């Protein structure tokens, strides 16, 4: 079966094999399998998918082509090609006796039940990428144990980062030299892992999952994260019985949380022509993209647009645009709410705003945000993507942010709800407080002051006080 998808800033339709697209939905089918890339051995069955990719539509809902020279110069008039919501809600198409949503065959949207997201392999996974926390000697024994087990027991091809093999502590580890020659290695930024990895295992903290996400700028294989780091909000698995847990996952007994990512594009203004350059920076982030004032002593002066409409000008230390997964990271530290990763949304949070009225807002997933410097800004701004790839933004440059069609399929230790609330309680101590006493424990105190004859006047009398 062949599938057609249009990229959000692309002028031509791109044809993909069914096993190379994650999160695609047939416009004519109510249900479709969600499939992943690599040697294409993973899918989610019995799932009502809710993303059709990115469709350039006219006002009547028909697909159209966009000329390359026009793709960055169009204004938002309802026709700008962008991502639709990953889980866009539209449970009922009719309202009352007469009202209904206009039919659009290219955009069938339903609410997805997160509990229905179950992992199944339609082909046995053969390759696994193991990512371990760097500069932490305590992770080395579990890493060696896992790698040797995957090779010997599961007969899998194991990929590791090339710098891991150069670790002198690992080279001196007993028994590793025999395993070393059986490992495949890669270099970040030089070797492409697309279509090579079926399964990812992370050993460490949340940073290992963020790093795994950054390695795959399109479809991401399922990720199983073990808690061997400091915080472990995104790493629900304990390493004690890793053989049983990994075996269960490889046999398809696992729930998935589809963690949406943000597609971030930085467009640079050409000083000579005044137009945007044709080679923008494009990155996918799992947590957030942050625009701040950097080392400047002046407040940031940032203009924020939503679907082409100017929303506000941000004066303060900066702005955070985050996913629901990132809501429990920098955003919540800046005063935002915590949002479950299955909720289709984008969060916009100011950093120390110079206004008491600017509070964090949540907008629907799929809208396009544009961030630019105000023409009268006193200084430049700096943008970072999941804490990496710092870049300077000048007046005239713009940052476009929308929901990516490539989420991170994070494997759950229990289920989507239990894992998240357990992380809130264990890592952030959410709702941890001193419990109120039971009434029976206060009965003696209540009895001693239960006399109905006691009045304020009687308490003022000296003889009453003496008694």
C-alpha cells in the first residue's frame, strides 16, 4: 500500500511506503494501524489515529501545490500549510437539529483513547540502539550486562555511540572486550540511523531520552527507558529484572505513550534582499524551545503570532514553547500547569514577564506559532532546542513552531496514567503534604471545650479562669 503525505513547508506531495510513516491516517478509513520506520517492525493495533500529516488545503478543503518561492512568504489567510493536531478532537460531527461541521474528506479527526495505544511487532525486531548516561561510572555494569544479554540471548544487533567505545573505564571493565567487537557504532551528526534501528533502550535519566529523540528527526522507534539517573521522570523502568521486562516488550506486551514533539524552523532574513533564506534550520524537540535574552542586560522584546495573528508582545526574560511532555520541565518551573503527554496541546509560558497579567496559556496542537523580535528591540534573542543548539536571532529572523507528525513512542512500565502520576509523586513530590488528623484523635480536645455554658462573658470572670 502506498501513502501520500505533504510536508508542512513543502510544495510537492511525497510518496512513502506504508512501513515508513508514523502517524499517518487514510482520509477514507476510520481506523488505521500506526506504524514506525527502520526495518519497519512496529505498529500499534486497534488504534484510532488522529493525524493525517500536513495537508496544504484551500478554503474548501482541497489539496493544492505551493510554489517553492512562495512557501515562506505567504501570510496566514487560512491556506498556510501546517500540521494538523496529532490528536485533534472532533467526537461529534453534528450539533443540534441543523448544525454540523463542514465535511472535509482529507481531515478526518477523532479523539484517541490513550489506553488503546498498545505496542505490537509485525516483524521481529532485529536491531537495538542502547544509549547510556555519559560520565557516570555506576551505569557501566548495567550497560555491559544488558548489551551482553541482548547479543547472546536475543541474538540482536546492538548499536552504541562511538564515544562509548572510547570510554577508558568501559575498556577496563572485565568481560567487555569480547563483546566490544560485536557492537555496531555510530557518530552523532555523521551517521544516519534512519531505517536501521527497530528498538531503543535508554540507561540513565531523562537526558538519555531527550538525546534519543534528537537522533531521529523523523520517525522514532519505540523507546524503553530505565531509571539509572538523577530524576527519572521520563524513565519508568527499574533495572533489577531487566530480562523479564525487555522480553515482555519484545513479545508485544506493552502500553505506549505517544509523546508529541515540536517542529521548530528558524528562518533567517537576508540583509541584502530582505527575504528569508532558502536553507532554514529545522529541528524536532521533545521538551521545549526557549527564546531568551541571553547575556544582554535588557528585557527581551518578542512578538508572538498564532496562525498569523499577532497575539502579544512579550517583555521579560523570554518565552517557553513546550510540549505536554515538557510541561513538567522548564515550563512548570516558570509557573505553568502540568499536562499529561497524551493531551494534544502546545504550551506558551513567559519567563519572568514584565507584567502581572501575562499568564501561561495552552493552545491546540497543530496551530502554528511564530516568534520574532520586535522592530524596536534593544538586543538580539537567543533560542535553544531542548537545551541544545543555541542560536542567536536578529531583527527580521523568525521562529516557526508547530506540532510534528513524528511523536516519540515511549513504552510504559504500567500504563499511560499510572506512569505519569507515579512520576509526579516520586520525582516532583506532587500533592505530598501532612495529612489531616482523624476526628477520633481530636475527641479529647473537643470534649474539654464542649460545655454550652461557656460564654465570652464567663471567660472574662476571674473565678472562671481560676477554676
